[in-house]
């Protein structure tokens, strides 16, 4: 049986590194202490030696992977693992021992213990998540791309597919476990491989290879007088503990530069390939700290410790979901670092509501639902073209404003797992019918936890509509790095009185709340933008005239 080689210790205070080069391939024989990998740690590039002679069965990592101490990197079959310690002289009636030695011949078959399946990348800037559900069982034959796990990341629940067809030999995680990218989750056998039980039974039958010769006065001198020591059992494969943290990706020169200027490399956000940290990233982070604009990554660091509430009565403690934690941290950063201003106004949507109800059946026939949110998406895309500041981001450390030439609007969706903001892309290029269908489908998948991390990124403006629940005006928090968000309350009938002695008439009035980043947008800009949206709701032709 093959055994798993885990990444050994690479030095004091070194928790892992990046794979630079794989020096062996499946089927290669290796000698004891022969280098099998090159790993770049924070200070140097080191070679990882093989602990014993053997034959490589599988390579579990590739160049560019991040690996942690204790993580599986190879499976190796030992030379002579089943060779007897000693045996009587060969004779015609006794088969030779070498026929029983299980030395693999390349290409190697799947080991009895199986290959280890590591958690793949779940999306940009996603380091891991919580196991929601295990979708396979031990012994189950799985086809390629079949979902095997459901993982909840910071904003969505994603399915992890099987990389190839095969059989599940062992499940190394369970629902509720926290897993990191690169952590072992399954032990895997290739399609068509024999089950582990069958392989072990075959080995047990083959063990008594040479029956002991009958006692004889002329026994060969080479036969030892004492009993033959039993063959040691195969090395058990114990899943390594999950790495508590994956080291950041940075070259030794970058790490040295960070140490020299007093920057903690762990706090720097990388802009290179796969999040790799560059010297420019370290300099940028240093400037942010020096000017007092470094953002805390955990809102819990700013909170005072809570008292013991149980002194005053019964309490119940519930662990926050991953989505709730990420939402809390993101909104805390946004509220603490962005100077918010909120502008309020009302729109008379009496005529628009009559038109919406009349056209709703046509949209429903196409598979969508004509809602005020879908109409507002189209109006906002037009307004963002007229007022491009609201479709921008502030790069304060770089002393610049980034204007986006695309119009991707996020729509806040209330889900059982917390608030999600899936993004509707290229809103300006779609008509209201297309937006209605896409919005209906996106909201359904968000509530089912089926949106991907990519669908929650890239927004340029956010719309949040609480009208279906109730309420009027409120103060929505800007979804950084955007600079504005529009909040919508519930429309209500109100008396509207005209001039020149006209009688008051009941009109359907919609409350709107626009929050914007005062670092970029002045109060006059906010008032103009919101009035444009109000007038477009009251006179839809304005979209065609100015949008």
C-alpha cells in the first residue's frame, strides 16, 4: 500500500510556502533524501527530500500552489515493502519471493489508500469556507464534474465538483467544518480501481508466500534457529490536521522589504497573480497606515468586551454565519471610512404604477416579473450616464477618481442566510423586459444560495428596495468601493395639492433615500441626481430624451 508524504517542517516560524518546482513525476523511483519539491518560503527557496526510497504513485501539488506544513504532497510506494526478512533456500516446489513484491510499474495504478482530493479555488480572494453539506458517501462511484460538497463562502454557497470520475474511499470533512483552499477533503480512487477492502483481502491471502519446510536433520545452515519476525503492517495513512492559515504569497525580497520598513506582510493585500504581494503593494499599505487610513480587517477589534448577560437572566448564544460575519465586517469598514450623506425625496408614481400593472402580463409571459425594481434599474443606468461621478470609485491613497465606463448595478436581496447583493451586468444595454427576467432569476438563485462569488462582485452602484416589507425613508450604507446607493421605501397614497386653488387629489408617492460618499459627491450633486431619478419616474420619456 502506498503511503502519503506530508510537507515536513521547513524551519522555525515557517508555516508553509509556494511550490516553485515539482522534481518528480508518477512512476519515478526515488532514493532516501532525494529532493522531490522546491518550496519558496518567506526567506528562501528550499528543497523537500523524500524520507525513504520508493516509487512515486501520485503528485498532489503543482507549481504555484500554496502549501502548509502537514499538507499531503505525494503518495509513495516503498521499495521492498512486502519482501520477507529471510526465506529458506529456493527449491522447485517453492515459488520465488520476488514474485510477491508489489513494486508498481508506471503508469501506477490508484493506490489502495487512494489519491487525496484537495479543496480547489472557490473564487477570487476566497480562502475557504464552511462545509454545508457532503453530497457523496464512502464507496460511491462519482462521475466527472459531479458535485461532491457544498461550501459556504463569505457571500454564497458554492458546489465543489469532482475533478475526474472515481470512487470515494474516505470523506475527511463533515458539515460544519471550516476548510481552507488546498486542504484535503476526500480520499479518492480512480475509476475502475479495486475497493480498499478487496485490495487488503488480496494482500492477506498472498502473505503466507512460502510454507515452512518440514523439520529435517539436514536443514540448510542459512535458516535461522529462532522464529522469523513478522512483516510490519503497512504505514497507516492518517489525514493531516487542517492548516490553520495559508501563508501569504510574496517573494523573499518583498518580505525583507516589508520587515525593513516595519510592515506586517500578513496585512498587505496583494495585487499580483493569485493575490501575490509586490513591493508596490507594501508601499501602498505603508502609505495608508502612515496617513491613518489603514482599514481594520475585523470589526471585532474595535468592539469593547461584552458583559456577562447571564447574570441578569437566561441567554442563548448562536454562532454567526459566515455571510453574517462578512457582511458585518464590510459594512463596519464602509461606515467607518466613508463620510456618508443621505438625501431624501419623493416621486409621484401614480401614472407609472397604472402602466406597470397594464404591462405586467406581457412580462410574465416572457418568464419575468415587472417590478418597480426592474424599472428603477433602467432609470438608474440612464442617470449614471448623465452623472458619471455616481458610477466611480475613490482612490484616496493614489489621489485619483476612477470612472467606470460600464454600468453593473447590484440589487440587495433578503435571503435566509443574510443580505446578498448579486450584480446585474450591463444594465444600460438591456431593456426592461430583459432586466425583469434576469432579476427574477437572480433573486431566486440568491435565496437558494446558488449564486457564485463572481456574481456578487463588480458592481458600480447599488439599489436596495424595502417597499415589499414596509417603511419609508432610511439611511442605506454605501457598498464600498462604490460611492452611492439608492434606498426605496413603500409607496403610499398621499394628498397632493396643486396651485391656483386646485383641489387636492390622492397620489401614490414613493419615498427615496440616496446615500453618497461626500469625499467625491457634494450635496448639490446628490440633489440633482435624485431629482433626475424622481422626474424619470414621473415622466418615463425623460430616459429617452436625456438617458
